[in-house]
């Protein structure tokens, strides 16, 4: 090997850089452990411990915590440089947000009332349910179907004042569509920037936010986030800040009295009911009396039924009246009735009814909200909106309560001065409304406020005030951002994943290291050194690139161990062959490395191509799996080709004898002479039966499709004691109508899936479904368990993992998964055609891959109802299928490579004789690599995380089937499609007899 000095230099440099990068991870772990020890010594409450840990780590942000002599680093820098752990290892939140293009179009049209335009918006939503195109494309299709003689460039639609410099009435629909594409893209970019700013201010370590193509979707990953509800609120709020004048309560007193009477008639309520007991006439009556002025009611002997007034109570935060939170929807339904709405006075017909933040009654625990009546207008637009806010900061009121201070621009300052001056003169309030919730309604008691400075005060905590300030400062979203896919992992599950992953990784590595020494003796030690360096480099590169290590990523590293061993096995087997030919040690080593290089490169390139496709089409953890696989392929090539060679050459050149086997393995698989080609028909029959059974099961039994492919919500819930999945399913069906419950792992852990309100993606619906789940599982939870405890899995009881996928994105995942599989097959077909120059090799390889995929799918279809672990078909399973494709091709390419070598050396196929010789000569490598990879996968399967069992089972089946197909399917198919097999037909008949 030339340039040994350069190889040594690179090896040392790469090793040192990797150690340097990983040292930050070790230091960061020390800081986290110290924070945990400190917090646990101070507090017992889990929330207090979490807060103390965060405070401890934050206190070191700007303090030197790590000094390596030539440089020093603060706590913040150490954390930034340490390895990023994914959600499944650290816990946290992973969501895909869909920016509402419908909202953007409505905004661009200036809220057009045009019937055709609004029908096209509704029709586009229907088209989207089954379409793979963007919402904008669906809108264009819907518009073309309903437009008639109208144009998009109508003054009532897009040729409006707001767009007069972009769209004019002379434009054709085609021209307007191009402009709309540009404007929608600008709005999505704006939304992305707003989200990025909000997340940057949220304080999460190593957040990840990226736009997903041109779909209007944004991926947000928040590893380690503890308060998930706070995080989802922050990233989904549109932040529609508005300032409204509040009407005087007395002005609407007569309206409420008339509305109450109208409701009695409408609802068929008797005016008087006999009372068994005297009615309690406390604060509610006095409040209503104040509202109605001189109205008096004698209620000591009768019980007056008042549909409207019975909802009211004392206001608690400065509103006109109070209502129980549970009565708000009832009130809204009353106000929406035509009979009630028509009773509003002429000068108040545009009145808006809004509600404040909920407050909890300390004695009863009941939640109340205040009702505010806002002075509306024909356009339902406020006099001043949040677009004028230039800065916002969390501050404190004079009473030392958290608030938010705002600064407005010149235009906003002028309008604000007019509004506050008017409110002061009239003695009324100004409602500060954010996303239709009244945060506060102060009075301008000191007169008009000039300069644009103002303060939002309310019943805030410090965190709520900080979040509100962050949202206002970052700006408002131009449209709704709905969560269409979400994965939430609890910290306890993440810790278990790390523990189980570490154990299985260490065990798998130990078994592989021992196997190599047992099989190849001293040469195996050199392979082990190269393997350990390979692992160091993988982790070092991951850390240096800032890549995220996920649980599937860890599985990818473990799989890389098998591939790294494969390269060394190929080299050592070729060296053994050269030694068997009587060559000297030096010559055998030189020729062995040279002859193995082609097979190593072809095998790793085919696997790398499938990993690359997985990286392009995958998201989240699957992308992490592909990342580690790609890095692992590169580092494996470097360590196997250069480091192993360096060590072997050093030993051989020192004059010492190096055996590439032990006394047990010396003659193992040597001089094999199996006629594989003559047995191909038996293999065809066996494979045919397996494929028919698999297809039969797929058509009759189908597959257990996860929510990734069908949409829905899934929760992994832990209990203190074992629970019956059948009994839980029965209880939950009454609430959700459709629910699926499975025992996952231990008997005290269930996986619960439902399609209840699957088409609704709001945070409110997510919370509603979670609350229904909590209510349905209450009989199985510890006494006193609260919804908050259940949601956060306090004491490891409750929801430890949750996922959500909307049907729209589920269709997209299906499509992308199919494209990934077909794309990988096409790329590999073309690569093998390029490398081996005969289409028969490509046909053989792709047929074998199809064979493997169908059998893996068939086994999953046959067994998913019986196995004690999840065998759902999801994105992780697609990753497994692509890995099986890569592995199967890896095996096949090694065999094909030897066949090509035999053909060149011995001249032609010779009726399959040279093919048999090639398969026999690679049999030791094939079985050795498969066995090593199986040992690794089995260790992960038995001792690894529960969530990976389905993926690992698919890989185990794939390795077994892939090893079989490379010998008995790929090669025979290639042989049978050849026109010239290199023999006399009569001789072939004779041989067959």
C-alpha cells in the first residue's frame, strides 16, 4: 500500500478530531448529572426538580465550564457542541405543521364574499382529501370548474386595493395564478420565519425547523422540551392581536332582558316552576339586577327559569359578566339565534361577544370566564391591530404582577392615542384581544396615551407573559398553522431507550469482536481495532456535523458494524484463497486486498444508494437512520481498506507469521463443490410457495397499517399494574366509537389508537381527545391522578408516547414510501447494469429484491396478530424494507462480482460451472457476514428498546431471506435469462439427466 504515512496521519487526525468532538458530549453529560444531583438534593416534587435542573444548567450558560488548555468554553458552548439526541432518546416534541394556504388566499382576496371564489375554496378542501397535489393546485382546479365567465382578476377577488401593484383587472387567470403562487410562497416563507423566531426564543437546546418542499409544511423538532402544551401553543398561535372599544354594560341591559324572554319562547320554557326549596338569590341576581337597572324579582316562593340570565355570575377579571367555562358554548348558541340577534339595538348590531382567560374558583374549583362586549363594525375589523407592534417585552405591573410592555410604530402610536383619549372621555375600557381571547381590558384613567407605549396585564404567570411577548415580537403568522403530524416522547421513555440501546449496543459489539477473533485469530484482532476506530469516527462525525442521534440511528450504527465486518471478511477470505494458492504472506495480503476491493465498493455503493434514497424521502428518526448508515458506510470503507491494511502490513512486514484462521476455522467452507445451479428448480418451488402464501395472506389478512399510512392518533400508556387490553378496548369504544388497543411489551403498557375526529388538527381537539382518553382510563389509574399527571406520565404512569397523523399527510407518506422503494429498485437496477454490462444481472438482482420484500411483507401479514410486539407498517418499517433491499443487494453483488471474475479468468459460463464455482468460493463470506449481522440484530431485538422491535424483526427476516435469495434466486434468474449459457444444448440435457 502506497502513502502509508499519509494514511497514518489521516487516521490520527480523524481520531483526535472525533475525540475532541465527543469530549463536549461527555462534559455536557457531567453538567446534566450534576444538575440532577443538585435538584434532587433540594426538592422532592418532580416539577420543582425539573425547574431546578433547568435553572442550574442556565446559570452556567455564560460561565467557563470546560478548559482544554488551548481553549475554554462556557456551559452554553459545551451544550451546543455536544451530540444532539433525538426525541426517542431524550424525549420531546416532533411536529409537522401545515400552513393554511386557504387562509392565505382569503387574506389575499381581502376576505372576498364572492360566491364562486368561496365555493372553489370549499371544493379544494374536498379535492385535498384524496389528492397528492398542493392545496393551491386543488384551488386552481376547483376554480376552473366553477368560475363561469368570472376571472380571478376581478375587483371582488384578487384585483383589490391591497394587490393593486401585483394584480390588475386586465390579467388572465393564467397570469393571476403565477402571481398567486409567488404570493403564497412569500406568505409561507414569512410563516416559516415567524416560527423560527418564536422557537429560537423558546429556549430549547438544538431545535430543528425546516420547510418541507413547497407543500406549505414545516417540520419542527424540539428535543428535551418538557412543557409540551406550552410549546404547541407557541408554535400554532396565529397571534392575531387586536384592540377594541368595550361597550358600556348598561347599554345592552335591555337587550339581554329581551333575549331572555325570547329564549323562553324559543326553548318552550315555562315562566314559573314550583320550587321545592327557596331559590338562592345571591350575587348572580344582584349582578343581573345591576345590568337591568330597576328590574326586581321576588324569588322567595318561586323558582324563575331564565335561559340567558341563569348562565351569568359575577365577573372576576373586569368583564361585564361572568360565565362558567362549560356554559360558554351554550351562550354562543343563544347569541347566534336569529330571534336573539335581531333584538340588538340598531347602534349595537355589530357588537362582538368575546371572553377572557379562564380563572379557577379557589373554593369550588370551577373555571369561569368573563364576558366582554366589543364595539364592532360592518367589516368586523378592529381600529388597531398587532401589525403596529415593533417590540414587546415581559415586564411587571406596579403591583409586581407579570405583564407585557409593547412599543408601537408611528402610525400605531397616533391611532392608540386617539383610542385611549376617547376611552378616557367616555369612561370605557379598551379590550386587548389575542387570537379572540381578551387578555385584559384596562381603562385609560390617566388620559390619552402618547408615544405608542402600552402594557398588557392579566392573570399571567411569568412564562405566559414571556411567551406572549415572544409571539408579539416575532410577529403574527399569516395563516393558521395546524399540526398534521406529531410525535411526543416522554423523558422516561427516552431514558429507557438510551439504557436499553446502550446495553444492546455494547453486547452486540462484544459478540462481534469475539467472533472475529474466534474465526480469524490474530487477523481478527486487527479487524476489531479497525472496527472500534470506525465506531469512534461515526460518533465523532455525527457530533461534528451537528446531526441528531436517534434510536433508529443507533440501529443504523449497529447495522454498520455488520457491514464493517463484511468488508474485513471479504478481505480476509480473499487472502485465505491467495494463501491456498501457495503465495507468500506478502503477496497474498497484497492480492487479497486488491481482489476484494471491487466487491467491497460495489456492495457498499448499492447499500449507500438505498440509504441515500431513504435520506431524501424520510423525515425525523428515519432520516437519522439514513444519516448514520451513510456516515457508517464511508467510515467503514476507510477503516477496512486503509486501517486494517495498515495493521496487517505492519505485522507481516515485521517478519511475523499471520494466520487468517484458527484451528477450528482453518478448513471451514474450503473446497466446497455444491452444484447450486442444478438445484435452482427446487429453490423456485420453495420460493413460489412462500410467495403464494405471502400474497394470499396480504390479500386476505392484509397488514396492520399504522397511523402513518391511515391517519389517526396513537398513545402509549403505562399503568401501575397489568391491565386487560380487551376490557380497556371495551371501555374506550363507548367514548371513541372506533378504537384499537394492544398490549406492548409488558402487561402494564398499552398502545391505544383511534380515528376519532381524525380530520380535525387543532390543538383544542388534540386536548379534547386526550381528556376523553383520561376519563376513559380513570378506573385503571391511581387514585388522585390528575389530567396533567396523566399527560406528563408523572411517576412513569400515563402517556409516555403519543403520535398523530392527519389523513392528508398519511396519503403523502404512503406515496413517498412507495416512491422510495421503487426509486431504490430503479437506481440499483441501473447501477448493476452499468457495473456488470448485462441486463440479466440487473433482472436477477431486482427479482431477488422483489422476492425478499414480498416474503417480509407476507410474514408480517401472517404474524402481526400473534406477536407480543408491534408489527405495524409505518415509516420505520419502510426504513427496514429499504435496508433489507440494500442488504440483499449487498449479498447479491458480492456473488455477482465473483461470477464476473470467474467468467474473465475461465472464459464464459460453461453451463453454470463457473457460476457454481463463484458461489462456492463466496459461501464462507456470505454465511459469515450474515451470521455476524444476525448476532448484532438479535442482540438489539432482545435487549433493545420496545419501539424498535418491529423494525429489527423485519431486518432479521430480511437478512435470512436476503442471504437465501442471493444464492438461490438472483443468480439462477440471471442464469436462466441468458441466451448463451456457454454449453452445447445436447450436453446440457445429458447433464440434467
